[in-house]
């Protein structure tokens, strides 16, 4: 079983990847697939991070 700290590290890395993707894409609305591809994440994962509050 993975160590909890390593799981949180992955969470932070994925969150930063989504934020960087949004910054790179610029202002406005973007398709989920464009964000996911830019973040190098599956669409479902990108969607989860975009929906998180």
C-alpha cells in the first residue's frame, strides 16, 4: 500500500499540472480534452480536479 505522503504528493503534482495547463491555454473556456492533454492527465482525472472544491 502506498505511503499517504506519496499519495498527497501525487495529488499536489496533478493539481499543479491542471493549473499550469489552464495558465498555458490562456483566458476563456477550453474543452476538457485540451486541458487534460496539456496537463498530461486522463480526461476523467482532469475533470475530477476541475470539479473539486
